[in-house]
C-alpha cells in the first residue's frame, strides 16, 4: 500500500501530456485572438494551433478595434490553408459616419486592398467560399478583384463605401456566387443589375437594401429573366411598381422556387400586387411589406394561405382588421404588425396602455 502511494506521488502529469486531438478540440472553443495568445505559450501549442481545422473560418469582427490590414495579412499568410473557407471582416461602425478617419485609424481596420484579394487570399485560401465585409472602405476595389477567388459562393457587403464603378465590368466570365448581399452599400444602377445577372447567373439569394436605389421595373424584368434559380429576393427602398411585381410573378422559375420576398419601402406598390403575388407565387413562405403605404386591403391578404411569416409593419392596414379578418384565416402564419408579433391562437394587445390580455380564436 505504501509503495502505491509513493508511486502515485511520483507520477507527474502535465497538460502538455494530453493527446493532441484533445487539445485541438479545446482550442476550437477559443476565439481567434485567444488562439494567437495560446500559440506563444510553448512550441508544442504553437504547432497545434497551426492545425488547419482551427482556421476553417477567419472571423476578425471582434478584433476590429485592435487590428489593421497588415495584421490580417500576416495571420492569413501564417495560418491560411485549403481548409480555410470563410472570412469575416468588420471596420469600426463609427467610421461609416465620419468624413475623416482619426489618428488612431493606423492601428485599426479601415479597408482592404487589391493585393489582399488578388494575391494573398487566392494563394493561401484557394477554397474560400464565403466573404462578409462590414463597415469598410472599399472605394479602391471593383467586383473583378473578387473573381480571383474561384470557389466564392457567398459575398456580403454591409455599410461599405463602394465606388460608382464597382460593377462596371467588361469581362463576362461567370462566377460561382450563389448569394449576394448589398446592405446599405453602393448605389446600384440598372446597368449594375445587368452586370450582376450575367456575372452571377447561379444566384439563389439576392439582397439589395440601399438608402437610395434607382432600381425600377426594367431592372426587375431583366433580373427575373436571367436569375432563374432565385429562392430569396430582397428589394427594399426601390422604385418598382406593380409592373415589376408582375414580372416576378410571370417568371415560371420564380413561381416554383421563390420562398422569401422582401419588397419593403416600395412606395409605388398598390393593392394590385397582392393579387398577383397570391395567384402566382404559391410557394412563397415569407413576405415583407414594411412601409408599403399603398397596401391597405386586408381581404387580399387572406389569399396567402401558405405563408408562414408576414410583415405588415408601418402599412396602411388597421390593427383591428388584421385581428378580425386575417388572423383567423391564416392559422399557421406569424404576422408582424406595428412591431408586435401576432399568432392566430394567442394575440397580445394592450388595453388602455396598461393591461395585457391573451385572446383565443
């Protein structure tokens, strides 16, 4: 018994003795910043941190206040591999609303350059298929710079500063991009929409949400003619009218595939578009009509029997009409109205601004 206790006391196990596969699985739980710190602990951990499985995604969004483009380049050169498939970059939110960058900008991420897209990413991360960029200055770039990433399928811009010729491309070589998000980034023209159509014919998701947009019915007509794989379409704050909606509805491909449609803040739309949508887009599951003031006929909305979500925030439809006429007819549809979410079986509303009641139908 004494010998066992003595052997037990002499047995020393270090964290470095744990299996490599176990340590790598632990490192996966850490943020990218923590992994970089761990790599400086010892030679063994430095080697383990370089495992490709840890760098399938580069997410720099949490590091936006303490990292610049040179740091990002060095990290990708050191840890990037064929297994690296996703990249998330975000600048400082406040930069988007400043005309000048302050003196601290040299130590923070402001934008990315052509060399980063043409050389570093394709060389080290040849299988990169998703890039998400937020609050960045991209005025020195054009869309062609992203074409060096041959496997790119998802491209997202949010509050990015883009030059007016971003989509001005003569090369008609098709890309593999399936999802494109333009959220408060750039100012698309009709010609830009045409470029998107022939450069990205395999799009299944297109989101165009801009503060100012010149997209009109002609743009929609061209779009639905060429983007036959669309399943999700967001066109907010545009100049489209009922004619544009008619183009969407007359597309045999969209009639079968389109499940998500957001046409919020389209001031030219009227009740006629509801007839078109309910009659032709039977596969539609989610419909956003936020701030479409020309939408007022609640009876027409009763035809959307397959909807699972309907957004009527800030429309001309009265709350009581939704409660009395729409909810009983659409039992499986979640209706968002006036920043409240209503279900058929349970409806919350305020009486005299104080008492909450639950009503069943």
